[in-house]
């Protein structure tokens, strides 16, 4: 057997092993927290987008002469004008037999 393996670790070697293990565990915890934060942010953005689209549909379905929508978010600034008179009213769709 190798004599170097049979000797107990010195204090410095134990400290080096502890620091290395703590670094690995800390990195894994950091990666897990970052992953969960990204997932939470994506879920929140999806919920906001769904709510925004739902209300935009309700606004445009209402009988208005002109609808002006102004949005400001991290993607930029958007302005949209929808005129109810230029767009035809929705016609019932029927299936052909």
C-alpha cells in the first residue's frame, strides 16, 4: 500500500477539501436559485401577456369608434390605433355541409 494514502490528512489538506466541497455546493445552490428565478420570471411574463391580450380582445370587441393602445415595457414603446369603422364587424361563421 502507498504510504502517502495511509497517513492522515493535515489541517491544511482538510481545510482545502472543506473549501472545495463548500465551493461546489455553493455553486449548485446558486445555479438552482438562478434557474428558479428564470422560470418564475418566464411564468410571470406569460401571465402578464395573457392578461394583456385578453383585455385587448375585450377592448377591440367593444363598439368604439377609435381605440388607441399605448404600451411601454422593457421591449420598448408601442402605439396602436384601431378604428372600429374601418374594420368589418365579425360575421357568424357557419359550416358548409
